[in-house]
């Protein structure tokens, strides 16, 4: 699970910001919202609010880019256009098997080299004091390389600069680096990142191919409970033969869609309405189709653990369903699954029955920079916000920032009335 993530000079962010998902145990409310661990008490969910174009998606993109570097899936590190620097910095602290680790790197996007990287095991004592045990640290500018493994230290000096160490070096005879690679890959593979604008049902299709598994049954139950009109849901190999999808032949993007294997697969997704089996892709609403696509990710994360990160969770689904999904992750039944999502759904701004204050985050910007901050920054003393406060009122009045001020009515008022005579 992710404990902290920081970024500097990435896309919209020209200065360092940190998403801190470590729970503040001075507040005992909603303890089920926390995954307790001696090495870090992690929030099971976090919501990110803010106006359009203030960095919510950029924050998610930073986590996606960080994951991509770890998995050796390409380097997608674009610096802020106005900072004057080509160096991007990304880093995280996370829990794996009850142990706490940190890994960060700096990348020069102009020279296309990694300047610095460090991987360490962080140990907290009973008083919360931390000690760091480095696996390795290297800086290609100062030409320094440190590790408790002398052979690894020597190897780092000769390693390529265009990739991180776990992907650049053969770990066969470097056991410490092999251990680091195993940990970092497990963390990266435990992160799933989705956009509700473009989510597709292919993971759900794969999981429903083995319908008798627990996860497949959970997916079906989730879909049924999300749509009152669906009696059953399954993958029907024969049903797809009786239907086809109509497309606009003039549309270059869709003219060949009928022949694609993926569309044939999607036609097999079958919802049963009042005893009648129908292809979900044709007959179900957009919201239901999004739930079908999302269900497999929710079930996998809740069962296997890890972090599920969703851009615009509320896009296309009912606000009560969004609330149910958050409640599912906050539940005491969830032991090691984590949900991080951006949203515009103000109905979820609820510290009375749903969230702890540190679970709510906001992005905002001014002429100087983009900001990322938590509701926990607003105390009863400096803002009047208490655990029993109606947070929607504070937010809608702009008292938390992170609120657009479009003044759309001005567009009408600036017209000359004579134009309409």
C-alpha cells in the first residue's frame, strides 16, 4: 500500500508536493478506514478534489509514470514547461509484507539520464522514530555509489545512466539488488491506474471466463447490486453470434470495429433482464457498462491488496454507487486494498459518516504554482471545521479553496440588449 508519494517539476507541478496517506492516530474516529501496521498506519481510501486543470490528473499521471519506470515500460517524465528545469523528481514510501520502504529518483528529461536514485528500508521504533537502511544510493552527477554490498557499489559505477539500477544491471550475482528488484516490482505490479473516461471491460471478461471462481462470483454480485434491473450477468460464448454492432462507416476510428476480436469478446458479456439474455455492450446504459468494467478491478484490489487509482471515479456512475465503493474500501472487511481517486462529486465530502479529514485532498493553483493539500490542514482553530461540520457548505462557499469561479452569467450580461430587438 502507498504511504506517501511526492513529485517535483512534473507536468503542472513546478514545485514539490506530497500526497501523504499515513493516518493521524490522534484522531480515533473511523478507525476502520485505516490499515493498521507497526511500520505505517495507512489510509484505505483518499479522494482528490479541485477545479478542472489544477493537477488532479497530473498527480495520477505522476504515479503512472513512476510505475512505468519501475516496470521498465518506458520513461514518460515530462517536466513543467515554465520551471526552467529539465529534472523531474518522483518518489514514494510504501508497505510490502509489513515492511516499509522508500524509493525515489531524479531524471533529466533533456539529457535522458537518471541523475540520482535511492532505495531504502525504513524501520520505525515503538515511539515512531525512523531509521533508514540503504540498499543502494547513486548519483551520476557526483559519481557516487553506496551500498552495503561492495560488489553492487562497484557495479553501480559502470551501470548505464539511461535506466534505473534494477532494470539496468543483471541481478544474478547481486543478491541485494535482486531483493530490491523483487520488492519494487511487487509494489509496482500492485498498482492499477484507471480513467473512468476510457475504462474497458477486458479484465472483467478474462475473470468471467472462469465463472466458478470466488472472484468471478463477486464480480457478478457487484454488477447485480449496482443495477436493480439486472437479474444475472455472465459471459455467453454463443450469444455474440446473433448480434452485431452498428457503426458509422465514414468514421475512420470505428469502420473496422466489427472485425476486431475485442469487440467479439465484448459481445459475449451478457446481462439478463427479466429472463431475457442480452449483450451488455448494446443494451445496457453507459453507467452500467462502466460498472461492468470497474467491477473486476475493485474485486481484485480488495482480495489481493495493492492500490487502485481512478481518475474521475464519479464519471458516469450514480453518486450512491460512488459512496458504496468508498465504503467498501473503508470497511473493516478490507484488510489491504487501497483506493485513491479524483472526483467532482461534492456529496462525498462527508466527515460525519464517511471520511477522516486526512482522507480528503484538494488541488488548486494561482499565478505561481499548483498546490496539493489535505483537509487536515484546516483545524478547528484556524478554520472552524470540526468533525461534525457540514463540509459541503464550507466547500461550496470556497472556504477550502479548490473551487472554480467561472462567472458564466457574465457571458450573458455583457451582451447589448439592443441586439435582441
